[in-house]
């Protein structure tokens, strides 16, 4: 196992990774920006290295500064967390060039999967079902129109370099297509420096289901079941639950995900995203190469610490689990607590936290870097805490999450959180019955503001 790891992240995930290191007897160093000088991760780590000013482009996204910090402290490995450099194949390669183990897949696998059009082609070759559409990037508006006519409207134009909901446009009729196609290409060029796009049938009324995988560097892999992440607003997940599928439908999707990942030589903890339609048919969307925000719900239904396993796999240890060792028990539900104002279009609402009293109680896990007196700044994403609960069944889990959220006290001048909105979702009759799709949040928001136009980015 590694002796010392550099944690190249901030916020709750930096603490999550730091705690895993402590438990494994690994010494920790954390990088930080000026804004995070007083953070809990800096306080708890064995060492901390300031790598730049508050702006993430000059700190947490500065690959050279991160690698220099790793060299300075003598770390053998770098854990990137999620976001920032976690899916940057160039960064993984720079780590390797500097003798550092990047905790994640190889740079080649990361690059192949970061290109969503390439990922689509690879997964199709591995036999995964895809949404109907073009596997290769579509180079002209005329070809886009031909693909759309073949698969039928609505279609979705997606940037090959996008992912996670960035760089996609839903097109409902042939008349809209030429402009939407041109606009998506132009936006992709600006956002990613890559204007390749592809076209798929847009699947409505589907659930967003992801399969958690763990693959070692010896060709072994297991799945850790599914998560339902359909409760999203503009591709920001608000509530996630495990499991997403009944045991009878789990096997086919999980085996497909595993086959796809092993086929491309994926290693580490990864997630294969699918849309599951009303007929329980599943369609591959993308593979994520990182630990995900919502990993706690999987940990709670499997009893497996995913960050521990990431370190074992990165250190070359063969998987310590066979598929039959992995049992899915009960139901776990997580909600994100963002410092945003649901009454003002979820605008950031940062400030100092005068009061911060997280919930406690049985089977209740709070992942947060917040504390009373903490100053939430404007520089980074607004995730302040995740509250996850476990219970033997879904109804008890939802009751437990409501109970926990009722205990959470967060206040300060100008500070608002998404807790009231999450509580509305938990109250919704269809959500309670487990009858919901990716359309749920828009329905709730439109019920509150009937004048607001519906928007799909
Ligand atoms: C789709 C889709 C429907 N049809 N692709 C969103 C995140 C990224 N991984 C891909 N995403 C989607 N791709 C096809 N062909 C629906 C989504 C999607 C979504 C779309 C609109 C509003 C909310 C959504 C939530 C999850 C997934």
C-alpha cells in the first residue's frame, strides 16, 4: 500500500478521502487554495500545500502545481476526488510521467471514455444497447437531419467532448434541427475546444440508472448494484437512491456494464450510466471514471468502502471480492445540501454559517466540510453536505431522511440551502410511490411557477 497520498481536491470529498487514508494507515497531504486555507481538510491532513489563489483554474485545476506539490511532499499517489482534474486524461498522464500513481483508470482508458462518441462506439462493440442514433460524430447539418429522420423526433444533439449533461440540445422537430445543430457545435467549440457532435433519439420518461463497478488491474471486476439518480435539476442531482432496480432486472444491466468496462480495460471505481425506459429497456449513456458524489448510498447497501477499494486497486492489489460475496441489503437514500436559493432559481447563496448543526441518529451519515463559523465562498460548486440514510425498506429510509433533514440547522446572513426543496420532493406522492422519471423536478418546479417556461439545457 502507498505510504503517502496527495489529495487533489477540496470540500467534503477531500475529507472523505483523507479519512479513508487514515483508516488504511496512509499518510496524507492535501493541496489547497487561498480560499481554503482554514478548511477542515487542511487542518486534519498530515501536510498541506498551498497551490494557488482562490480561482480554481489557478489552483485545483492547475495540473503542474498539483504535481509539484506531490513531488515536494514525496507522495506516491494522487487521489483526484470528483470534478476538477479527476477526469482529465492529460493530468493522469502527467502523473505517470512524474512517477505518481493516479488513483483512477489509465490515461488511455480515460481519454477513450471522455470522448462520448468514442465511448459509445466502444460500448456498442461490447454489446451494450445504445439509444438509437449515430455512433460516429455527425459532420454536417444535412447528415444530422438524415439521422434524426431515421430515428424519429425528438432527438438530442450531444457534444462528443461533453458529458454529465454539458453540451447537449433537445430538438423536437425537423424545423428546429439546423439551428440547434449549429448552436450545439459552436457552444461545444467554445466550451471544450472540440466541435464534434453526435445525434441520438431523445428518450423521454426514462429513469437515470447507474451501475457501480470496481475493476482491478488483473482483469477482474464486480458490480455493486445500481443507483437511481433521476431526481435532477439541470443535470445537478438532488436525491440519489440505491438500489434502482429489482433483483430480477439488475442482472442484465449489471452484466452489460461490467462487460463494457472490462472490454476496454477499465480499472478502479467507475460508474456506467443508463437510461431505463418505461418498458425496463436500458440504453447506455456514458461511463464515469471517478468516485461519484453519490457513492455513499452504494456503500450503505453493500458495506464496502469504495475509497478503500480505490486505493487497493491503484496499488495493484487483486480485488478482494467475488461477485457472490457482494450482497445488496436494504435501501439507502442520499440528498445533497447545496448552498443555493430554491426560491431564486437555485442561485448560489453563500455566506458565513452562524449556525451549523448536522443531524445525527441511527443509520444516518453526513458527509460535509461545513461547521459553525465556516465561510462558504463564491469560488467553487455549492455542495455543502450530503445526508445519507439506510433502512431495511424504502419507506423507512425516506422517513429517516425526512427526520434527519428536520434536524439540520444551517443559517447565516444570506445563506439559503436546497433542504426545503428536497423536502418537497420527499413529500411528493409519486416520488413516495417510487413512480418517477427525470421529469419529476421540472413538474414540481412548474407546479410552483406555472408562468416559467420549461427549460432543458
Ligand atoms: C439523454 C437523455 C435522453 N435521451 N440521451 C443527461 C446527462 C448525460 N449523462 C446524458 N443525459 C441524458 N441523455 C438521450 N438519448 C436524457 C438525459 C438526462 C436528462 C435529460 C434532461 C433532463 C434531465 C435529465 C436527467 C438525466 C438524464
